[in-house]
């Protein structure tokens, strides 16, 4: 197959929806998807089949769900979590387990209300019970309200606003609320919609920040911090790229949110994401190769840090699990 300098087959567009030849590599019928990293064309039926096989295969390979378990799904209403819930609902036909959805409403104007509606509609359509918890209910403030105001100065003397720390506040409160809601619902596992792009980004971010313990903790299922206070987290979309998830959503008619969080631009992750997308465009398969390295490195780090200096305590303020005397949630609550 002739290739361009960038590694892309000549005359073909990058992975995504398309309308031209060549045919589906499975059935020979007209294709609508080309995956550049695999150099394969798919018709709708065979792309959906490929996608679901990968999700179910990941669940099996890493023993993410066992028969009869209760699985909570962190459902934001974005494409990743909506696709994950849809696939897990289909998996229920092959193996019996229970599903619950949990939505965290951070309180981000013009962004979260529409995705909460998508989450509600999807749960209704799939007959999955939904529990909604909010930052306002937990902290007394929406994320927008939390981020108002300044917090000292940056190293170069500029006023430092909380907006620059939006994802830190958001991530800490969201993880805390999801874990608490999951425990209240007595679920065995908490499914998170992290896709392969998230894994590749996190692997690079943890290396750039020299955070091996965080790297060790970011597993396809909970590893070194397994403890009664934390509900085990599982990530069934780990082997699928963000683009594949988006294509699956479009082909199966899952409502797409389409609005980006207004604070996303402040995040370090966003810069890493842009860089990785550029590399993928030039060198298809880059994300897959980083993911393959991630699997090897994460396993080694998990072994290295397992049990070491990672004693789980109970937060002296709220009693939830913490690695120090006071958990991050309570430390952040003091700052707002
Ligand atoms: Fe929260 Fe940051 Fe994600 Fe926005 S981009 S939802 S602030 S973590
Ligand atoms: Zn606490």
C-alpha cells in the first residue's frame, strides 16, 4: 500500500468518518470509517462490532467486572461516559451484573446543564437508575462560584486566579463525590470513561511532572490504593481512542454534547492533548504505541510502589480515605 511521508496511506484521509472507497476490510461492502493507526476500513456494522469487541475484550482481559457485581458508572453526559454506559448495557446481555449511573453536576454555566440532561435522557432510554450529586450540594458553591476571586501571585508577579486551578478543584471534588456516591449505592466497581487518549496523555503528564506514584495509581483497574474506603475503579474504554469513541457515538445515534468546558483551555492536559493529536496526525499509531509502553511501565511501577509508604488513613475531618491526615477534599474546602 503506497504511503505518504507522514505514514498515511496516499490519498486517504486520517481516521474518521468518510464517504469514499476502499471497501470494508471485513465484508467488502461500502466503508464509512478509516482507522489510520490500523490502516483498516470499516462499514458501520463492522466498526460497531470491532468497537464493542474491544470493550468486552478489555473487561475480560483485566477481569474488570464479575458476574453478579454492582457497577456504578460515572456518567457526565459527554461522549466517553455515554458510550461506556451504552456498551456496558449491551454487555449485560452476555453476563449478568447490575448497572447504576452517577452524575456529578459541577455547576459550570452553559456547559454542565446540557450534559446533565443528556445523562438523564440516556439513563431513561437504557432503563438505568441515575443518582445526581452536585458541587453546590457538597461545598455550598458551584464550580463557577468557587473559581471567582484571586489566590495570591504567580512567580512572575501576576495575580493568580483560581480559574488557573479550575481542573484541580474540579477533579478533587468530583473524585470525592463519585467515590462517596458509589459507596452509598454499595457498588462493587466504579466505571470511569477514560479512553486510550486519556491514558497516553496521563502517561506523558506524569513523566513530565516526575510523578511515578500517580503513574502507578493510574491503572485500567484500581491497583496500589485498593482499600475499603475507595471503590475499585475500572476503565473499560482503555483500548479505544477518543476518535473511535466519537465515531461509535455518531454511528449508534448517541447524543453528543459538543460543548467544551470553558475552563479546559487552562489545563496542562489540554496542551499535552494538542501535542499528541499533532503527533498522531503526522505519525499514526503514536497514541497506541504510548499506550503499549504505558501498560509495561505502569505494571512495573505498580509493583514497585505497592504497599510502600502509601498507608491509607481516615481523614480527621470527614473520615473518608486519605493519604495524609486531612484529605484533599477537606483541604480544598478550607480554601474556598
Ligand atoms: Fe472540570 Fe477541568 Fe474538566 Fe472543566 S476541563 S470539567 S474544569 S476537570
Ligand atoms: Zn476529608
